[in-house]
C-alpha cells in the first residue's frame, strides 16, 4: 500500500465493508458484514482456494474531489460509495477504482512509466477515443495498432496516473 494511505486504508477497511446500505452480506474477519456492491463471481466466494480475482485498482490521490470528478465527468465512471473525505469508489463496466486521499504522497507524474496502473480492454477503442476527446480527457496517444495485436490509446489523469485502453485486433488471438 502507499505511504500515507496505509494506516488510513487499514483503519477504514472494516468500515468500508461492514456498514449498512449496500445490501450484500459477506464474511470478513469472522463476522457478517454488509459490504460494497460486488462483481458477479468476485465476493463472496470460496476463500479456501488461492485463486485471485480482480476487484479494484487503488490509487493515492492528492485531490480526492478533483480526481473523482475527472473519472466521473471525463472518463464516464459512476460513484459507487464514499467514505467521507478519505475514499471514493468508482466504477465503469467491470472496472473499479478506489481513490484514497493522500495529500502528501509523491505525484504519479514524477514516476514516469511507473505511473501506469491499468490496461483496460474495450470492444471499440475508437469510439472510446471519440467519447474521451469530446469530454477533453488527457489523451497521451490516440488509438494505434501495435505489433502485439492490440489497438491502444494512452490516457492520463490531471495528477499523472496513466492507463491504457485497448481493443484486441481481429487478426490477433486472445491467447
């Protein structure tokens, strides 16, 4: 986890998963909890197996309100839940983000290529490009065919987090 957010995240984890109002019951830490909305097949599931399932990308942000607004207004995410001024959870399709307020964290813009956090597959990257461009997203590279079989577009947030949106080319095999 990330420096200043680690203690906040650990301290708030039970609160995020064990408060009412979301309608899903699961067991966390030996107790029944009402938790955040779940993707089909993610939780609850058999915890006896060491399988991993995607749930959410966790990003440390300096400006929680501004970052959440960018993801909602520009990238088309919707708000799932908030935890005061500390956390906001967002979702678009099967992609979930948990934004944690960390005003003293190193800016992702200073991390160079290490600021990439996600590779998101879409059925039409050109349509997504048009949507993002109309909403004035920070598009780092327009969709382009890559030799590894994907048509990719790089996008950034105002704080410098970067992500890749990509469409599998029809001539490529998903394997």
